[in-house]
C-alpha cells in the first residue's frame, strides 16, 4: 500500500502530500525534478560556503548570508531524504508482498 508522497514544497508553511498510484504522473515527475534542483542548489551553496569559510577576510554579513542559505538547503535536503526514505520503505514492503 502506497502512503502519500511528501512533496518538496509547502503551502503556507505546511507540508504537502500527494496520493498517487505511481511515479509516472505529472505531479510526481515535477516533484522529482524539484528535488533534483534543490539538491543541486545545495551542492552549489556548499561549495560557495566552503570557499567563503576559507577566506579569513570574510565579513560577518557574508558569513550570515552563507549560514542562512546553508540552513535553507539543509532543510530541503532533509525533506528530500525523508520523502525518498518513505518511498524506499514502500517499495521494499511491496517486494516482500510478492
């Protein structure tokens, strides 16, 4: 039994779920693309933050900005991981039922 999928966006700060029969629907594909974009942005922000942290002349506002973006990216990555983990658990349960 498939549980609702946690989507990588929110509505008024609340989690959004999709109940779908499979991963082929348009909203599922859009969610997959958005997850990939979020993870890609996280990789870019991480690279920029590492460079900034290695600069002894980095200013406090620059460091604060980097910390803010890293926090946003970490939130997104954790939500992607949770959503994918739930789907993996569902897939494993379906294989055991076969």
